[in-house]
């Protein structure tokens, strides 16, 4: 805009006088355009930004620098030369105003001679709202009701939308795909190739009496890279000459109330929109709004357009669409049960898979859950995201999710706790608030949430949106594990970036804080883990203490490292009257007080103590006068304690980041083996141990370069 005010003389005056009026009219005009072929936007461009000079079909309005030529009538609207009223957006410019527009176009061309005309369209949409129209005109404006039925006539007083016909759409093989932008796609080596191979296999299959073709699901937390993965898949399939359709139930084409009640038509509308020859991915928002306002799409049209053409349908954020038998059956019959068709969808909740399977074939059809990629190494993330100071603790804090790590790399406040500008927090805040407003968020509900850290079982959060914790599923990551019998199960994993804020918010609730006064300290341990200095040992200690507290609250004791009985009476850093800064272990133990409630577990992490023998001390009080003391020394690597374990401790453990295959005991110390340590840290925690840090630090070629 700065260039406009550098225009000399008359042009500058013209801009100042007519810009407020003209911009509103341009916006009105742009959004009300319709034609036989498609909505004609400011400039016909393809997904690569190239001009589609040969895409206009016969009967479409001719274009002059992005605007219809004067005198070209638009179907369903009054002739522009005489002015009129567009029933949704207000006045159509009169001939006088059109003359002013022509003059303004000359001034704009001088100011924006090096810019694309779609910039004018963006400006028109942003500033051409109702506030720029005269108040008297707005009183005459009527809302246009959408046609709610497939081909229905609607109210005779309402303007009729233009029905989309199959000849208005590009061939399936030529449909524009959403462009791929920076950063570079970051995944484990071979992820994309293997994914495409699975899809091609399903593409060649068809249902039989014994076989049900499984659709593929990409599931991960909100803003976890699902859309980017689908785009990579779409372009990968196109390179293999596999026809592909990409539609979204999010962002520019988010679902409205009517869409949720008419799922098939909502999907057909989005398919038609993506198949427009004038589809411009740089202006998706207002282009979809204008298409939806002026056109109606029928199921029959889409089926005629598809015909028997092979194609793979990619649906982004299927979880946003309520599923039912009719919609699931339509997807099955059109994209799954015949050779040459296939369905891939993304979701941020794992329950979508079960619902789709249930509605399609009453649980007889499996869903192929494909784990989304993680960063293969710190080196790859540092290079691809220009994030040179990325530490292993930070990468794990973001769940090793490329999209979150890239967002963090864009934020100058990476070292500040939460509240990042470039990281997704809106859906997280909404999910947390929904839970907080539910009176069913009780201590038992919180236990179920914490259990998922250990078990990875999504059923702990509930199997439907009727469960108080269900909204939190969208903040989890997912993985697949093969059972002993050869079958597979899906697991959920915590993403600390999200779950720290969940625990922070929940700890302020009276019904939870009164149960566990230390609850507000638990997220601080995860935060401290993320900010720890390498080789300091702090990250390892904070993670261990966090897992100890989670297991104490949930009562999920492993029988080895924490051989206790479940109890509701737990304390952390309290029941102590001595000097926590002492350098003598015996002096510290003397300060531990009897809780008065039994059984009771007291956990101590004396981070300011001067003694070296133990980092963490846990005392189990079975009854008055009956207590057992357990000591833990944390070692990131393979080193052993210098001093012997002390007398008076029931058991003393050395928790090494690099463990042996067999348990080791010497000088009073017990060193648990790999299996015991993996069991203790649980499904989420076992991925954050020092051995994983070392894997990330390895500078290898484990990056997908396809």
C-alpha cells in the first residue's frame, strides 16, 4: 500500500477520494461473480500461480485485467450497467461508480505494476466489508439462504444458485493439488515411499467375501503435520501417474452446521471446488466462500464426473465431520470396495478409525493406521528448519513432531515457558476449557489421564465425546505396536508441549489441588526437562521424578523400581522439618516427618542438598513406626556410583540412561535392566530417556529424501 501514496498529483487525489467506496464495491463485485464454468476470480491462476489463459469455457464472462468486460451480463444478477442489489452482499456498482473503478484501475496499475492482480482481490475482500457500504443500503440487504436439498428448488423468492455440471470441472487427472511450501519435508528414511507403496497396494485391491480393503488413517495431535503429510502423498501419487483428489474439512473449507447434517453433499461440494479450472490455492478462503454462495453441487454430478475413472481420495481432518452409516457407506462404495479407488484420511483423534470401521462394515473392516513421521535426527531438524541450537530435550518436548519443532524454530521466545506465537495453542486452549467446564473432571478422571502416560491406552480417555477427557485426545500423538499374536494395536503418546499446559490448567481446579497439593509442580518437572543443559543430569532427574509422581498418583507401581502398595495419601517435598541443604544423608533423613495417615508415600527430590549418594529419596509408610526408605541415584550414561549404597535403606537403585540387558547388583546398588527401565517409564516416558537422546544426536542419513 505504501507505493500507492507515492503516486503523483491527480492519481494521489483520486486514490484518497474514491478508495473507501470503490474497495467495498470491488469486494462486493468479486464475491458475487458467477458463470457456467466456475466462479471467475481476480485472475485465473493454477496452483503454481501460472495464468490459466486457456481454461475459460465457452459462455463464461470475458475478462479484462481480472474483471468482466463491460456489458457482459452475469447469470443470476442484474446487468451491471444499471446497478442493482446483490441479495447477500449489497449494491452492485452503478455506471458512475464503474467509471470511478476504471479510473482507479489506472491509478492502481501505476502503483502496483509489478504485483499480481490477485493482490487487489485480497485487498477487496479485506476492506470491502459492510462497514464500507452506506447504512441505508444495508437495511435493504437480504441474507441469501443456501439450497439445503440436492437439487431442491428452495423458496421461489430466493435467487437460484447455478448448478454445477460435470463439464465445468477439470478431468480428474488434471485437478490442481495444493502447493507444497517450506520447510523441507522431514521424515525418517523411506517413510514416504513406504506409504505410497501401501496406498498403491490398496488401490489395486477390491473387496471380496473374505477381504475388506482397509482405508489408511494418518492420526496425530492438532497441528502435528497431518496436512503436510497428505500433501506430500498427493504429489507423490501424481508423480506416479495415480489420479488423486485432495479435499479438506478444515481451514478455508471448514464445516458449517448445514455441512455436518448433509455429509455427502458437503464432501461433493468440496470435490467440485477443488476440480475448478480456476482453482487458486493462494486465495482459497474467499474463493471457496464465493463458490459456496453462487453454486450448488449435486451428488449425481460428482458421480457422473468421476464415472469409472480411477482415483485416490485424500480427506484432511475427517474427524471434523460427524460420521453415520449413510456417509460411511458412500465412502466405502465409491472409494474402497472396487479396484482403482482408495481412501486416505487424516484425523487428530484415534477414535475416528473405530467409528468409520463400525459404520462401514460393522467392525469387519480394519483401518490401516499409518504413523506420521518424526524427525530422524537433530541434524536433519537443525538443517531443514534452520534451528541450529535445537537440543535433544527440546525436540522431545515437542514430541519429535516436525511441524511443532518448525513452529518453535520460528519463535524467538523458544526458551520461554509456553505461550509461543508460532505454535498452535487455540485448539489446545479450547480442549482444556471444555474439560475444565465439565463437573466430571474429578480426581479419578485425572488419574485416568495420567494413566495414559504409562499405558498408552486411549480408552483411558474414553471412547466417545461423552467422556470428560475425550477432547484431550487431539493433543496426543499416536503409534502402532505389534502384539505377540501378530495383530496390531494403536497407542497414544504424550506431547509435553501440550500436556504441560493441560496439567498447569488442571492444577488450578480446587477439586484436584485439594487432593494433591503438589499437582502444580508436576508440569514444572517436564518444563525443567525441556530446558535442561546437556550432560548436566538435570533432565534425567526431572524426568525420573515426574514418572515417580505419576505412578504414585495412579497406583501403577512396577514392582521393581517402585515396589509399593497403592494409596491415596501422597506427598512431595513436604512432611519435612530439617535442613534440605545438608551435606549429610543421615541428617536429611532425620528431618522426614511421620505423615499421620497410612499407608503414605513421601517423595523427596532434594535438588539443593550437598550429598552425592542419592538424588531422589522415597519413603513408604505402611503404618506408624513402619517405614521403608528407598534411594535412587541417576546416571545419564554407563558410569556406576562412586560410593557404596548406605545402610538403613530398604533398596538403593542406580538408574542409568544406558542400561544392560541383565540386572546388575554390587556394593548394595541395584541396576535395573533394559526391560525393567522401559516398563517403569511407560509408553510415553521410555521415548525420552538418554539412550533416545543419543539416537537423536547421531548424524546419520536417516532422513527421507524422496
